[in-house]
């Protein structure tokens, strides 16, 4: 089953509650929340209070993507704020395994993400420890960029390694995902697609979500 996780980075920030309700109505499986600190990436998006406020308005699965330095500092607070899935970057920490354990101890699902230039192999030690791998298909930091095709080769390598070890892990792709390249991402082995612009900026969001899934 392919799951769609629309990223609110492309939504109307002045009406976030309504925007999340809208994609839920359209059958989105979860909502992707991009947290940026101006350090790990140059951009700054939003943080704890926004997620906390949205949590009061929505029962959707909150798929929180931390693009912050030393994510270990904030694991507990993001889960308390409402994260159901908490993704951190391999490049942002030296204690990945401890973070995965901490996320699990707090009762959330844990995911490790890699940037386009980080080799697929770095996540192999975590395949049997975490719930999801997020392969960035653009340089993190901004929505609306074009997918870097080579990143899908990494999706394939990770899916092959997981299959070889009989691990049924979720693999998420994020960045530049559109109805025209979704099939390539799925063929490479991804089963959760993040999409910001191609959902929130679409004329018909429900149609866009369906188009991604099929
Ligand atoms: C980029 C973010 C993405 C972004 C995707 O750093 O992690 O989640 O919102 O946006 P689109 O789908 O527009 O590339
Ligand atoms: Zn993201």
C-alpha cells in the first residue's frame, strides 16, 4: 500500500488547521511537518508551538521531519507536542542509535533521513532498529525543487538490502515528488511519498493525492 504524506510547507500558513483538514478529507494517509532550524538547513520554518496547536485540531498521523542540528536535544519535546513519526537526519548527529531508542521509549515511530549526497549504506546499520528511512530526493531546506533522479538509486539499494535481510521497513521519499515521477519512486522501492507543492498547489488536491498513489 502506497501512502501519501502531504507537506504543509506548501500550504497556507495563515490557515494551517483548515489546510490539514482539507488533505485529510482528500484521503491523505498522514501529514508531513518540516521543522527547520536555520543551521542544519539555511531556512527556518516552524517548530514546537505550531505542531502543538495543530495537534489540538487534528487526529491525523503527524509525520515530523526534523531538519535541525543535534536533534537529540528535542526528541522528547517533539513527541510530547504530537509527533507520531519522528524523522531526524543522519548528518545532524553522532548518536543516531540513542535517538532511535529514545523515540521508541517515548512511544513514537523512528526514522533516519539522508541527504542526496550521503551514501545509502550509512543507514544499513539502522534498518532493523528504526521504522522508516527517509531518502531526500532534493537538498533539504526548501519546497518546490526538482527531484534529483540519482537519489532513487539509493532507494533501490536500501530496499534491496532490507529485502535481503527480510526487513519490511517503510521507505519515504521527499522533495520534488509529482504524479509524473511517483511511479519511478515506487518502482525503486519507496512506499511513502511526501509531496508539498504537487498537493497543496494543485487545483484539485484530492485528484493530486490520487494521482500520486496510482
Ligand atoms: C524540503 C522538505 C520537503 C518539502 C517538499 O526540505 O523536507 O518536505 O516540503 O516540498 P516539495 O514537494 O514541494 O518538493
Ligand atoms: Zn520533509
